C-alpha cells in the first residue's frame, strides 16, 4: 500500500513540476488552411491551428469519426507557409445553400428576364415565351446541381453568387436602360462572383461589403454630380449617360472593395452590415441638421444643394471610417447587425409619437417641433445605434486557450508519456512525462 501511495505521490509530483501544455488557438484564413491540409493524406472536414508557449505549433484535423494532430516546430511551420499555393482548399460545403440561392435567382430573375432577352416582343410569342419562362428555373437549377456535384462550395461563394445575380440585374436595367440586358448581365456577375468565391476565398462578409459599395457607387456618382452642378441629380430623369456612368461607378467600387477586402479575415457579417449603417448615419446627419435650419428659414434664404452634397459626402467619409475601424476592433453578429437597421424605425416611431401627442400640425410653419424634427430624429438615431452596438459588439478574438484533455471522458484520467525521456526534440522534451487529472 505504501508503495502504491509512493508511486502516486511521485506521479503527481512529476505532473506538477512538468510544464503544462497550454495552446492558443490561431485564427486562420483559406490560404493557411490550404497549406495545413497538405500535411494530411486525406482532406479533413475541419482544421484548426494552435500555438504553444514555446513558439511551436499543433495542427488538429477533424474527420467524421476521428481527429488527427501534427506537431510542428517554428521552422517547419515557416517552411510550410512559404510553399507555393496553386489552388485554395475548401473544407466546408455550402452546396445546398448555394443551390437554394440559385433556385431563388432562377425563379425571381431568370424566369421572366430570359424570355424578354430571347424574344423581341413576348406578346407576339406569348406561348413560346411562357414555356421558356416556366422551364428556366428547372433547367437552371438542374444545371447548377450537376455543375457542383463533385465540388465543395464555400459559404462565401454561395452568398456572393446569389448577391451577384441581384446586383447584375440592377446593373443591367439601370446601366443599359433596358430590361433585355437584365438576364445576361445578372448571369455574368453571378458566375464571376462564383469564380472569385471559389478561387480567392472571399467570405460572405466580404461579399456583403462589396454589396455595400455597389450601392455606394450610385450614391457617390449623383452626390458628386450634384456637388459640381448644384442641382440634385436624382430630381431629374436619368439620361443614358448618367445611367451608364453611375452603373460603371457601382461596378468598379463594388469589385474594388472586394479586392481590398481579400485579407480582411476579421470581418464578420454583422460588421459588414454595420459598416453600411455608419455610412448612412454619417451621410445623413449634417444634411438633416441643415434641413431643420431650412425649415425654419425657408428654402430660398438657406442652404443650396452643393452644401447638402458636400456635407453628405464628408459625413459619409467619417461614418465609413468609423465603421471600418469598428470592424477591426470588435465583432458584431449578423442578428445584431440587422437590428441596427431596425433602429431608425424605432426612432421615427418615438419622435413622431411625441409630435402626435403635442397635437401639432406638421404642415404648420409656426410649428417648432416638426421643424426641429430632422435634428431630433438624428440625435435619437445616433444615440440608439451607439447604445445597441456597445451592448452587442464583442472584442475581436484571435486566440483562445485550449485544454488538450477536454475531450476525455468523465472520471479519473492517468497517462504516462515516456517520449520526453528518450527524444532530443526540444518540443517533445518539454511535454509532461506523466499526468493525473479528474474530469467532471
């Protein structure tokens, strides 16, 4: 009995004196993921990278029924990262969401736009046009099903190609001022974003940031035009030149932002939503203040359209900068990002409700509250958005502690590892020789 107690005491002493192996999880992108996959004979379903306290690395590959690990020294890890990458690996498979998104595109866009593109006058070819329209969703979705049958589809690809079909439809009808261009332009942008998502590793958040800038492109064109001409561009009917240039601005800004976001692995979907929200707030704040002064002083004696455009663009730049910096520091969930878009309606409800209680007539020139309404709304909108963001945003986490025994079964666990006694490898020699733990 004394020998057993002595052995247990010795084991516990060794365990306490040995260096505990604490791992820090490292956030990886598709390029690093691809490099790490090459360490295993079979492509895993999921892969994670951890750093040790002595600058070594542990790679953990998860399969359906097991986990495999590889231990790398700092030199080995550096050598692997310096390898040439021919094609990015895709471990996730969002093929079903991709097919759902493409089915929606087929039904909502291609079902009616393809017949219009094919037939000059659908009324003269009503039977053929109807048949083509009804066949289109089935044929298109079926083609997507066959095309992706032997490929893993990333979530970024699934979301990006779906957004691309919508953006392309808008670019087609606005840029060319013709509904006949909706189908081809939509299909081109759909397939372009599919290819970029598969080959470049863009995430859904990066594609949504692209969508933000697709919208910004139109705003920037007309705001700058207004700044130059002093006449609100959106007040007049768009001519072909305006439509084409505004659409070109939208396309260039959208794909330009996607290229610049290629290394923004920190970006969450909620962050991308919030970036557009801060841009909107920045673009509207000073013009709303000026609008209240206009309502007090009369349009003729107050500010002209150039001032509105200049202050809107300046405010937008500040708001966009705040959004971009916030994305680098904090993470916002998708639900929280969506909730920030509900806030303006809540603010309008409250401020308009106060006006109703005051029994004031919005059209009355003597009514001070409704003339101050733009400022009142803006202050409440900004305050509520800030409060919600602070309540739901979380600090960007690049690592986390990982207990190597967290997968063990409940109860008393004992292990003996004689390898450090025989191997000269510095990483292995620092591992515990024996251990005794209790999991609960």
